[in-house]
C-alpha cells in the first residue's frame, strides 16, 4: 500500500487505482515500446469514494479496501495525471477481481 496520501478524493462508488507496471520490457528478445504496450489490468486501490447509496439514502459498503491489488476492466475508467503520477478513476463495477 502506498504510504503517501493521494490528494484526489473520488465521489460516489468510484475508486482511484494506480496501475501495477510490468517489470519486463523485453519479451522473447524483442523490446516492446511504451506506445505498443497494452493498458495494465492489475492495479492497487489508492483511494475510495464516498460510497454508493441505496433507495433509503444509506451508504453501501465497498467490496474492496485501500491497498487491495485488483484486476480492472481493460477499457474502464478515466486516466488522471496528478503530481507526475498516472491514476485511473473508475466505478467499483469496473473492478473484476481482487488478487491474492
């Protein structure tokens, strides 16, 4: 889990994630440039929103927590750049699984 506080507060059922980058840049002896890499699908939860509400206005709990490693939808979310870091802001529904 990241020890630095993120200054972005998601709203509603949205979560802020930071992609877990692949360590390997060479596959089979061929260098893969950043522009040709696929968007990473594994990410770490760095901030949670205020939560979705039910019909009575009561907050519903999140299924994930800060620091969880997750698999996110390949095309879900909005990329956000802040303080030189790149994050993805997405709905909890765009999280497919918790890793580990």
